[in-house]
């Protein structure tokens, strides 16, 4: 085997080795991102906390909303508002 063929073989082996490392790195990064993005537990905790806060302020909002006037705006048409 001459030096040219040996060098080509080494380059091919190196390319294969680097490709495998890149594949493993890509897979690891994808798994890590998926774990963060698809964290159902954190999403459930966020929903629970949001619902708790909304329940606490909900009574005040409902009380305030019951005092708001109902009906249409006198003398205004939708076409007039769009111009």
C-alpha cells in the first residue's frame, strides 16, 4: 500500500468518525431540546398556578363586570367606526 492510499484511507476513517460524532451530538441536542420543550409537568404546574390566581381575582372581576353597562353604543354603526 503506498502513501497516497494510506492517506486516503485515514481521511475516510476520520470522516466516518467525525460523522458519527456529529450524529451523536445532534441526537443528544435534540433529546435535550425535546425534554425542555415537552416538559408536561412544568406546563401542568403553570396551568395550576394560573388557575389559582384567576380564581383568586375572579370574584373581584365578576363583581366589577356585573356593574358594567350592557347594550350597544347609541348612534354608532360598525361602518362609521371602521372609517
